[in-house]
C-alpha cells in the first residue's frame, strides 16, 4: 500500500445484503485505504434502495416527457399491465 487509492468494485451485478427484518436490499460497498502505521482499509456498506427508486422515477418522468412530445394528444404511463391515461387532447374521451 505504498500509494493507496480508492477503486470501484467492478462488474454490473450489484451486491445484496439482508436487513434485520430479513428483506433483501441492493447495497453499495466502498473500500478506502486509511494511512496508518498498519495497512488498514475502511469498508462501508450503504443501502441504495432509495437512490434506485429516485433514479427510476426520474427515468419514467423523462420517458413521459419524450412521449408527450411525440404524441401530445394521448399519452399515458403503463404501470404493470394497466394503462392509465395521463393526458388527452381537448374534445376526446379519456
């Protein structure tokens, strides 16, 4: 550890962990070398469930904006197998 530096843990697969209530969550693991007399590495494990939900919501909102540009007269968001109309042109049934 002559010149330690942080590094991302590679791969596309996200590690999972179990909460105390036994639910499985996606986590991010960080390893950071700490300059001490001994070789020490600080490890942090962070639940990224909320971050993933925010990113997904932002992605869906962006998809909706793009769809409204293409088809402003009738745009909806598909939620599982339902199709909910979010906007329709005036004078059309929604």
